[in-house]
């Protein structure tokens, strides 16, 4: 019998994980309904189109840090359906001597909660934007557009690596209500 192939998922052929990360983050902290999320997604794609002279490149290769921050700012302006999207966004700041995995883990654990999530840039084993909503001693719990629900600490690093998830210290955006 032929081996069954896995169906393509978001991220296999497109680079929209950054847009999905913004929607998932705001859906979590602001408790957005499905229709509001659809409107927000459309608003972000339209802003990306206006921001990028070659939209198809952003759709295929993904968003850079500066593009992600601009889209988060766009999300905070105006309304989404019958609702204002009121939230704060700011990068996670670690002191120079805190650029270690234990320090990052502790900082995320301190910041995250029901009213705060982090959009995290990952390189290494994958290039991806995901949303972290909870930290436990061994696990990051995710709201992820590619279907992942958690990331084990043992698979993470803050140093470049090809086989581990490198959590980019300069590409972590906290979103809070």
C-alpha cells in the first residue's frame, strides 16, 4: 500500500505565519470572535499590500521583524467590526548579561498570563513566528498556525543552531491588554 502524504498546512507553501501570529495573539488577549479575526486578517493583508511593493515576496518568504511590528501597529489603529482593538505592544527587553535561555525563560514566565502573550521569532530548525501564551519549567505553550501546541525547552536555544529552535532574543514582541 502506498504511504499517505500529509496534507499541506499553513506555512508549508506560504510565509503568512507572522500575520497569523498577530491574529492569534490578539484573539487570545482581546477574546476576539471569529468574524473579528477574519476582518483583522483582511486588514493586515491589505496593510501588507500597501507596505510591500512586491506583495508576493512577503506572502512567500514571510515577514521580517520590522514588518511584523508595523502590522501590529496597524492592528491597533481603528476598529475591527464593532470593536476597538485596544492593546499595548512592546519588545521583550533583556539586559546584555541576560542573553541566556534560563533568563529568557524566566522573563517570559514573569510577563505572560491571561492578558499577555509573546509573538516569538524562531530560526534554526525552522523559520517561523509563533505565539507563546504560557511558560512552564520544561515547556513553552503555543498558539501556532502550523498546528504546534508546545515546544520543549530541551529543543530550544538562544544561539544559532540548525537542529534546534533558536528563540531570537531581538524578535520577541509582547502583546497585552
